[in-house]
C-alpha cells in the first residue's frame, strides 16, 4: 500500500511539474520575440555608466560554495583574471521556517558585501562571477556590486526547473539575481526568452575547442560480459526505468545513493566509466520524465573515455554531433534498441566512443567554456 502511495505521489508530481514547465516555456516563447542579447547587455551597462579600462588588469571574485564539482571552476576562471573565492558553509536543503533561513541568509550577504569591498579596486577591471541563487544572494547585494567598473556574471544550471518560486516562504531560482547580472549563462537554451522577459541578457554557455590539446587513442578493450553502467542517485523514475531494462535482459551495474552498490569515489567513478561497455544517463529535471537539460555527466562520461547514452536535450546538440559522438534516446524503447545495437556492433560503438572522447577533450572542459566566456566579455565591453 505504501509503495502504491509513493508511485501515485510521483505520478501527480510528474504531471504537475511537466504541465507547469511546458506552459511557462511556451508562454515566454510566444510573449518574447527573438532579442539581440548583446544589445541587452549594452543597454544595461550604459545605464549604469559602466567603464572597462583598456589594458588594465582584470580580477575575478568567484561567488559559490564548494558542494561537489565546483572546485573545477576555480583554475579555469583564471582565464579571465586573478581569482578570489568567496564561499559559505554548505546549505543542502531548505530551512524549517523563514526566520531560520533569514539568519543564515543575512550573515552570508553581510560577509559577501564585506568581501567585495575588500576585493574592489578602481585600478582594475572587476568581475563578479556567481554560481548561486536567490536563496543565497539577495537583490541588495547584487546592487552593491554595480560599480562602474564591475561586470556581474551569473551562471545557473537549474533554471529550466527553478527560475522563480518559493519553498517554505524561502526563494528559489535566479529571477532576482538575473535582473542584476549583466550577463547570464545557461545550459538550457529554452529558458533564454524567460530571462529576456525581465530585460536580462542570457547566453547559452558554448565553448571554444582547444585544438592544441593532443588527444591519444583510448585503445578500449572489450569486456567479456556486456553490461550497462549507471552512476547517480536513485530517485524519480530512474528505478522504474532501469528495472524495465533489466526485465529486457540487459545487465545493469548501478552506483549511487539508493542503489544496493552504494556510492563510489570520483577516482573509482572514472575507472568504472572507462571500463564499462556503455554508460547510461538521464537528462530529465525534477519529477518530470521528458523535460530535459544538460547534466554534468554529459561532459564527464565522454571525457573519462566512456561510451555514453543519455536522454536527448536541446543543449547537447550544441556540444556534440549526436549519435556520432554520444548516443541519445527519446523513450524507453529508443534506449533499449540502442543498448542492443551497441552490444551487437561493438566496433561501430567504439568509433562513437573515440569520437566522443576527442570532442570532450577539445570542447567540453571548463577551460574551453572560459575561453568562450572571455571572448563573450570582450565583445560585450568593446561594443560600448
């Protein structure tokens, strides 16, 4: 009875979230025409008399907490200038009530303003790079950054699911933060019109290939026993989906929270991905099944030498040649057919694995994305 209740709850949440997200995306797509993002940036910067000093050194205040992969951002950010990092203790979930949240929220913002005041200098070009949300940083703090020689950049990975809203009277998303940012970055191109509705410039975070990197062959050795690897938490419809693969006779090896094998270290994850005949991914957000976005695994699996099969999302095609460098599916049946294809044609699958590895090395690192961002910044400030 309890299991039926849980399944019914998931179905209701899936229907609700899917309807809301699809409606919102369609609403803003109709309401907001195609807009020149550079023109939006130019308007914002001119409005506050922004000045970028030609030839002056640039410094970066990186604002994000280290929860997992975020350490990977720090060195690549040096592409933009000397980096100073502001962090705060991990906040994994919403507080029981608004009062508890306000205590922590106010402390973080007070400390951040003080850190910015120490960081800021009229002698330099200043960049504030934020990977955070309205839950952490408030509007007053963003306004405090808006000096004439400070460029504010905000990156959000979950804006297709969490753009605006409240949980326990605590804000979620980036709707307020994005209004104060000069440049917003997203991995969900579908959300750009929503940013634009609020006069907020937003760019899909592309990358520029690093062709100078030498990419050696993987020399992948076939495993005697075929299986499909999945690394990630067991939530939403993942368990049901993978059980259906098992029912079709597909051997699965799963790691992460909720699976019998439990979690694994980053080092072990890399080994598992490199050895696995095929690694499975899910791109859905929240409780939905088919609302998708780019995930971190979309870059990690090919980068570590894995053959990757994941749900289609619009942004993937801006990084990879789909079904030539990674494999994508739109349904359970698609997924099953592709798994059996990989098992039947290992030599052709190996070609895709090698191509995905090469693309990931050249184009899917944070270094290559920072090169794109540096070019984007130069284009924005040079047009003033």
